[in-house]
């Protein structure tokens, strides 16, 4: 007997038609982009530091972990904060899905667990396309591009957008019934905030645990789960990000930066910097490109 199976048509909440540009910038402190508009979407994610964005006569100040969407034909500018040079991820794409209206005129804080999608997009981009300069208008496939890389970029982006929509819905629900995950997310963000506030101090894991009145075992577990890093790794990562900003400001010596960020000594600072960036502080200073 022949079975009559019913083939279920998959409903697409978000469908990306084309990728236009992908950039990751380490902005110079004097950076200012005078603005543009285009007939496709653009997302801007602040990975470190702070930026000032103007969009349709509104001004937004975005800090680390925040994301903004520019809708099609929206005029927008981008300016670095002179006191906090920024690392910024920018991706533009074509999408006509109705669900995209949920991102109009919004800035969002990216939940720590969703950062992996941006990291995955950057990884696929680096293996698939030649690096784009700021004024490049076209993505160009690199020689020996990773197989399936273009599709993986689209897939990761669609997942990121869907997860952001879910996060907005969950946030509305959690204002009434906080979930275990939302409480853990809140604690993770609290820990990140403490580390960011004390990045110029000699902060320890024990101090963070004492501040929040939770055990080291519990906080270490949820921080790793929701951020993808151990607490110690995150402390070091932020200190190195801050060191890179200070180097780009060109106001301090490496010894002064080492002292400011509470490293044991300049040699140890240089060792950690090289381990995390694959460059010495001097090599990094010489490699920073004024955009």
C-alpha cells in the first residue's frame, strides 16, 4: 500500500536575499563617517568602546554590547567617541521579510549568548571573502574560499535575527515571570558591568563573588555558560581591549598603560598582549590604520 505523506511547507520568519557589505573596524579616536542612505538594511554592533550615531535626526550613544538597525533609505552617520575608541561590526543586507519591522527605530542590548552568531559570521567572512576596506562597495570572493561560506553567513545572520526577536518577546514576558535563564543572564550582565567598571583596577574573581554574594562555583558556571568565557578570561580580554584603545589614543607610553590597567609589570603586559592579539604592543601600534 502506498503511503500518502503530507509534505509540510516551512514558514520563513526571516529570509535574507543578499549580503551587501561586512566590516569589522577598530576605529581611530578621530573617526567620523559623514553619512549615507541606501535601499537595504544595516546593523551596527559595538564590540568595544562607544560610538555616536545619528539616524533620521535622532542621536544615539551606543556602548559595548549594543546594536542598532538602520532601515532601508534611512540616512545615518557614525562618529567615534574620542575618549573611548570603538571596535564596530557592520553588516548590510537585503531582506523583505515582514518580521524586520520589529527592528525599525530600535537599539538593543545583545544578550551575551548571541555573540557567538556574530563571531561565526566574522569567521566565515574571513574564510570566504577578501577583507573590505571602509569605502569598498562590493564583496569579493577570495581565492580558495571556504566551501559553503556564503550560505553559512546567511544562515548565521538569519539565526541571529530570529534569536533577537525571541529575546525581545521573552523580555516582555519576563517582566511578569522572570525565568531561571533571565536571572542567570542578569547576573552575567552584572558581572560584566563590575568588570567594565573596574577594568583599571586589579580585580579578582573572589571580589566579584563577594560583591554579588554568590559562590565562585555558581558564578563561574553561569558566566561561562552565558558568555562563552571564564571570568578570568573576560577580565583579561577587557583589559587588552582597553589597552588597544589607549594605544590608539597615542597619549601614553606602554609602561603607563601597563600601570593604568594594573598589570604586574610592563613585560607581563607585553606578554599577555602578544598572547591575546598575536602582536606586541609596538607591532599593534604600527598596524593600526587610521580610517
